[in-house]
């Protein structure tokens, strides 16, 4: 299994319960065929430029180990989740 880091920028005005459900959903996808090492919530930060009419976003970083199928599924789900403004998944150097 390879190590990955996924960053998600969520809509900043989500309720805490909805935000936690989205994070748990992503963790569940990872745990099907991998392991979550760390979830780091950075909170609301200003964006460099407006994305979908938002000047701020709620940042979440998840470090995990998994196969490429996990990355593909996480990418697919992130694209269809309306509350995700942007996402990026990168392979960490060993």
C-alpha cells in the first residue's frame, strides 16, 4: 500500500454535523481498502481566489495508506459531493 495525502476544501458555512458526516464518509471510503493515519481539520481559511462564489473554505487534510482503487473512489465521490469546493489527492514520497 502507498501513502497518500488528501486535501478537501468544503463550503465554509456548513453546520458542524453535516461537515462531520462528510469527513466520516471520506474516512469510510478509505477504510474499505486502506487505513486512515491522520485527519487534520485546519478550519476556515481565506482562499487565494473565489471558487464557486466563496472567498473562504473549510480545509480538511487526511493522511492515509491505500491502493489506487481507494484514490479513484475518493476522487469520484469528491467530484459529486456538492459541499466540496476543491480537492486534491497526492502520493507522499517514501
